[in-house]
């Protein structure tokens, strides 16, 4: 955890480490791992709420292999919300999930086709070093959260994304302009 700021260290230390080494093809072991994942996510979300840092909602299909939800980032007092999704790789937990924000696809160089956020340089080595103890909560905390913090302000400042209220205002202006003519 060297090189991390104190807030990140404190947050990560509150996320329990997982013990079951199992992926989606491992039957009963996967069910045990999935239970650990849910408990860890609940703990992480509770910690976030206690620290007034609630920033995502997520749920999975019954098999625990497809996850989706919403994540958001507040920039200049405006909340930017995005759809979030990922599949659990067959080789999980040795391989981290590839987190996707589909509506941001093509808006930043730090993203792959399909809206998969780029986590290769910083996060993948960390995941590999900590496998199988890291789970979905760790991927969100150490992968998605820093990505949002780095990319969303940049995307807003460059005009690649706009706040939903600003979009409505522009649409209202367009509607008024066409109705006045």
C-alpha cells in the first residue's frame, strides 16, 4: 500500500479480504466465493455511507457472473451518473473483471472498445499481487473510483460529457427556438 494517500489506505483497510479461491466454473466453491463477495461489497458500501462517500449501486444475476448498476461522480457540485456493468471472467479471481461504462465509450483514450475502462498499468499488477484476496469491492475501490476521479473532470472540462441538467436546458432552448419560428 506504499504510495497511496491516507484516505485510500484507510478505505482499503476497511474492505475485508476474501479467502475462497474460486471462479464461476467452480460449483459450490463459487457459491462460497460469491457469498464472500456480497459480504465484502456490503461492508464497503456501509463504510462509504458512513463517510458520506456513497457513489455506486450494483447487483448481479443469480449466478453472480453478470453485474450491473450505476456509479456517479460529483464534479463542481454536479452529479454525473453512469451505467456500470461487467462480467466475471472464467479465470476469476486470478483475472480482474473488466469494468464497463458503456455510455462513455469512445470519449476518452483511457478506455477500450465497449466502454471498458483502462486499468492495465496501475491496477492489474496490484490485482495480480493480491489475488485471490481482492474481489469486486476492491476492483471498484482501487480501479473504478480512481478512474472516475481522474477522467470525469477531464471529460467535463473538454466538453466530452455534459451534466444532464445542462442537456435539458439546451434541448428546452432548441424546442423554444423551433416553436417561436
